[in-house]
């Protein structure tokens, strides 16, 4: 039995800057196409969970009845990314998603930043 050998990527084919640009573009498109009512409710839910200081994920917002599923799953990324950029939350590792719609895939969990929790107290 032989081991599968994958060649190294050809120089220049992996472009981290292009990847980050594509991510930023996708997040911007998702944010632009998110219902303002859902975005406002989701931000309030994220801030509520952040004040608690415990790790959480999107499924927890739904389980607590704070927000419904968005029209498209990409809206979650825009909401959490915006809250992270605003200093409300920070990454707290990766866990299996509790959302049944994603079949236990890996997702980020978040926690409120110490700065946000102090300001909100």
C-alpha cells in the first residue's frame, strides 16, 4: 500500500490577500442583502449574549428565542463579523454547530470582549 502524495501548490496559486479580499466582498454582499430588521435583532442578541461572558454560537441565539434563522446562512457571518470588528465579541474556539440545518459542522464560538462587557456593565 502506498501513501497518497499531493504535490505542493504551484508558487503564486495560493494568494492569502486574494482570499481575504474575497471574504470581505462576500461579507459586504451578505450585509447589504440582510433585512435591516433581522440585522438589528441579531446585533441586539449578540450583544446580550456577549454581556454574559460565556461562549456562544449562532444556534444559541435561536435556542433562546432572540432571533430567527436568517433568509440565508451567509447573514450569520456578516452579523458576527460586524460585531467582532466593532469589538463586541471575539473568537473563543471552534465547536460543532448546534444548528440542525448544518448537520453538526464545525463553527466558531464567540464570547464578549472584556472591553465590551465593562462598558455594558
